[in-house]
C-alpha cells in the first residue's frame, strides 16, 4: 500500500472578500496529500490517493453523501489520515451538523496538530452556532501561528467584539486596515470595537473612512444605522434606516434592524410591525421570528412568543436560545415533560451555558428528580464562575443581534 504524508496548510491568498456589503466569503478548507513509493502491483483505482481525490471532487460539487463515503473509505485504509478526517468535518459543516463537525475536526487536530486550517474551521463551527466565546481559543492559536492569516484574524476580531472584549478586538482587527479598509463591514466592526474600548481616534478614523467610501448608497446607510444603534443613538439610527429604505426597500436585514431601533426606543408596536415585515421579506430565515419571540416574551404574550420561537426552529432547528426560551415557557405553564425535551435539545447544542443547566435543574426539580436537579444546579454554578461563561453572559447582555455578520462567516 502506498505511503503518504500531509503537506503543511498555508493560506493561499492574503485577501478576504465580502460577497456584497454584509457577507464574508466562506473559507473552504483545502487539503493536499502527497503520495510516494507506490507499489508497482497496486491498482490506481484502489489507492487512497484516488479515493481521496474522488471525495474532494464530490465535495466540490456538493455531493455530500458520496464525499462522505469516499473519505470514510480512506479512513478504513489509513485510520490516521488527518486529511480525510478534516474533510469529513467539512461535510458535516455543509450539513450544519455542528457537533459532528467539531468531533471530526478535533480528531483531525489530534492527528495533525499543526494543521492551521483545522483550527480555523473549529473556530468557524463555533462561530456559526453563535458560541463566540468558545471560538476564541482556536482562532487565537491560528493567529499566533500565522499572524498574517487574514480570515482567522478577522473572525477572531468579530468574536472578541461579540463577547465584549473590545480592546482585544481592536488589537486583532487594526492590523487588517491596509487590506480591508475599503469594506463596509470591517469598518463597522472596527468602529464599534473602538467606540466601546474608548479608542476615540480609531473610532473616528473608521467612521470617516466609512463615510468616504460609502457615498449615499443604501448599504452605507444601513451600516451607519447599525453603528448608531450600538451607540444607543436611536434617532440617528432611524434617520439612517429611512435613507436606506428610500434607496433600496428590499435591502437584506433592513426591517430587522429597523425593528431593533424601534425596540430600543420602546416603541414596541412599531418594532413588531418591522419584525413581521422581516419574516415576510426573508420567510426562510429564523432571525425575524426569533426576535419576535423575544419581543412577545418581554410583553408577557406567552402564546405568541411560543409560536414565534417554534417558527424560528422550523427554519433552523439548531437555535439553543429559542429552545431554551421554549423550555422556560413550558416550565412556566407546568408542562414539565415538554419543557425537559426542549432543555435537553438546548443542552446538546450548548452544554457550556450556565443558563441551560439552571433551567434544566428547575424542570428536574419539578419532576421530582432531586439528585439530577442538584447536579444541574451545581453545574450551573460552576459554569457561571468560569471566565468562558462570564464572556458569554456579557455577550448576551450587551450585544444587539447581528445576523448579517453571524449568518455568513
């Protein structure tokens, strides 16, 4: 049987493009395997190299079942193939099976600890499931090993901003200025991090550059509105949103952010109308429904909140926050078995959140399962004391939803 080794993975380009003003181009892991010392008797159609290449071709075409079968075949021939294991992680990512993706990438990382692309994809998985605190460490390891790795540095800056570590976010993002200062989203993120870290000079520099390249485009006004929302300058945000709507009434996430502005201004009826418009404009996305659920929950409209969260989960079943909210609603109404099912589902997606353990403990207590409840209360206390969960709690408390950043890393 032929022997092979993994080549070191390096970024192929120093560029990171935004597909439109809001969407960061997905980074697809590329792995190359070099084979040598092939036996003269081996048939090419049976070599791991050929099977691996066939799996990569299937993956490129989106034929996930065929790609998975080929990569698993490679692993049968060589269980230590980090390349095949990592590409199984990519297959799982395409299916949005985040737990399976993490398991595959971590196995690949054990086999090839220096494969920087695997660390990046672990960070990407945590990012895509909104577990920003857990994405930081793997992204930091990639940036430490390769400081010029643009994609990893950008995602690290985003995650640090999302958890409220604004000065650290500035440190990660500012070196990208020469390559990304012509992109709306980068300037918005950098300005937001600089503002909250009281770096006034950099904040003004980023805003002025944003105005310079933005002109009078609807995209520019939407980004400016979001920047004003993060500063709690609600009236200026609404002014910018009206300009954005006048230029392009179908702009993605326009109604979502307008709803956030009205919600910030305590105009809940107008906020509800905007979130409903968002669900009509983007019926297949969960964000408008989830935000409606939060709005109804705060207004004690439990039945409406339940319907909204269920609608969000119909569009994306892996939303731990929506699952946890439904668990709370069922707990409040005394439907403990149903509440536990929702809490268990949230636990599978985000077992490191203290609030998931706390809600589950309350449900188990109501069901008379005292020992399990006590264990969950203890887990909640331990997680709450950890730095990781403090970062998560800070994110949940202070950050406005930003689906235009979170949906397409």
